[in-house]
């Protein structure tokens, strides 16, 4: 169905694609793999009409095509679901699904028809509970992912590109996603599937193409039969073992965070725990269990009842108290789940993003000392191995893993007592994951307390010293990570009781 040959795309100072090949058959799930920065996103943007290739050809259904814009790509039969969802928060679900191809009658939008059609496509996706009239900005990340998929299906596309579609989905929602994909491929629709979760590739994929440094290093591998070690070696150019850095032998220090009877109506209730200096505490649970919301409350970004103390001093009650400004000044930092929307100034430099949380410290007589600011950003970039090693580069040009390192670098300035990490490796490749794991463990060994949220249970168990298991906003188990395994944690989550 699709044949891309010799695709080249250059940007100032970088050759993002250097002769990439890709072929996709009708009715197959073709997995596109590679580290962050390998060229995957650039390739799909070429296919989606967002970038124009400098060289190479694209054939679709036997004819040569060259999508000149996203609208042109949609008309050709391509639909793209991006990792960073391109939804309009202020519009309704139905308005987002049919944005650009609205249901109209006599020149006016037919809202009733749009709602009926939206209901049908959401039912097809297995989510009839999402109301077409609901405002998208008020939906959960998982529900937004469903709306983005509904938009793609509304175009009756022949080729659907999915960039990390499962990143914000719970285990049961991933199963539903795979059901939808199988239905689509049974109808002859081709799917290009991008994911860093190799177990998903095994389950849903047919063939695999691997990119490295903007080049194709493998085409058409069997998704089920190719050994994991071979795929990882192709992606990274080296063998990466799936091991977490060893836990420090020393005991944690004094208590840096105490949470007592933390509650937020309809979200979580009666949550109590503590984090000590040098300790990593993990929160495990399904999407919707209240994990991220607990972090928001501790950080001061969500009103709560109960008591939160940082280094022995009470923290204001979310937005009704001192809020985020107070917690940051007291030594707390947050790396949020949606780093591009909630943590980064994408058009600013790496330096500006690193110094954002401590900017007054670089001021003298009201003016920013740019030289000292750049020196500190360069020092942290080298310490965390942020690549490319150019702190004046716009941060949007960095890969996901390096953007995440920049967020962590921000909180190393000025000294932090506690770091809150929400899905720290979301959308990050296996090589960069290993680096982030080592960095998080190193931060803990320096005496920083870490509160970690991850949808991947092995990640929580591998990084944390202690684990809290959450279900529907309540803690159902607390214990040492070394005493738990993935099966036991999932059993507790699914059954709603301690094992």
C-alpha cells in the first residue's frame, strides 16, 4: 500500500532523515522503532504532510504522491494520531472529531448530526460513556487519546499512523486499543505503530522497521520472531540490558515529606505516607486511580484536605494556600506527565528551560546575568549528558529523553529536598530509559527524596524502595519493593485488595 524510498529531510545544522525506506502492506500493523532522535517523528510528519522531503519518493496505492499539507494527506487517506495530542481543549468532543470536515446543512454546522456520528464512532471504539457534548479540556488523558483516535476513524482513512497511542492508557484500555486495531486491519486498513514498549510490538505487530540516526537499519523484521536483544542492538548500536541500577546499601535519612489523610472529593481519600531523604517511593495503580492527582496536591497545584508537611513544615492547601510558588521555594520540584504542555517552554532555549525555576538567583540589580545562567546550564547539561550538548538550542528540537533530562536539570539548581516524578520515562526509548533510571537513582543517593508515578509496574518495582498500591483513590497496600513482584501488584490492583 505504501512505499517510501530514499527519504531525506534536512533542518539547519542537522540531517534528520538520511535516505529512509519504509514499505507498509494493506491490513498489516507495521511497527516503526528507534531511539528518541532516530527520525521517527520526522518521518511520520513527512507522511502526514507537515514536512516536505528534500529527496525521495512516496508511493501510495500504486501512484506517486507528495502530501503538501496535513489536509492534503488526509484527502489521500492518511490519518495521524500524534503522541502529543492535537486536540482543541475549548471545543466539544464532537467538534474535535469532525474539525475540518464538519457536518453541515445549508451552510450551517449540523450539531445534531455531528453528535450522532460522534456517538457512533465512540461506540465503535468501545467508549460510549464519553459524551459528544463534553468539553475536551475536562477529559482525562486516556479519554483524550480515544477522542484523537475517533477523529482518525472519522476520516475513513486507509493508512493510520499511531505515535505512542498506549502511553496514557491503562492495561484494559490498551487491550481495547488492540481490539480496534485488529478490526481496522481486518478491513484492509494499514497501521503504522510507534511504541517504545517492546512487549506491545510482540502482541500487535506484524513487521518491524528500525531507524537509527536518521537511517534505516532494518526493514521488514518479524515482530514476533525477532529476538528482543537484536531489536535493542539495532536501535542503540549496543546491547542494553533491562536492568535497573542497584539500590544503595545505606539507610534513608530524615523524613522530608509527610502526608496525612490527604483527600480530594471524588478523586482520592484518606491517603497517608511519607518519603525520607534518599528514598524513592513509588505509586502503582491504573490510570484514574488518583496517582497524578496526589502528586498535584502535594505540589500545591490541587486543593485538598488533610495535612502535607515538607521538612517538618506544613504546606498550604493547594490553590487555596501558597500553592506551587510556596512549595518550589521550600525545595520541591515536579516533572509532570505532560512535559511539553506542562513543563517546557518549547520555543525557548535549553538554558531558559533549565533556569526557569530559579531565575531570581541569576538576577543582579534586576537584570539577568546571562553569562552565569549559560554557564550553569552548560554545567548541568554536561552532568546529565543532555544531547546535543548545546544549551542555546531550542528545546523543542531535542528528543523526548533529553527534554526530560532538562526538566530534571531545572530542579537540581538551588537544591531540592523532594522531587515528584510523574511518568518520567513516558515516550522515552530503551537507551535513554537506562540513563534516566541511573540519574533518578543518583539523585536519591545524593539525599533527595523522590516520589515516583509510573504506569509500568516493573518500572515502579525496579526503581522504588517502597511502593504504595492505589485503587480508586485509596491506598490498598504499602510495602518494600523488594518484597513485591509484577504479578502480585497487578493482582492487588485488579481485585481491589491487598494480596
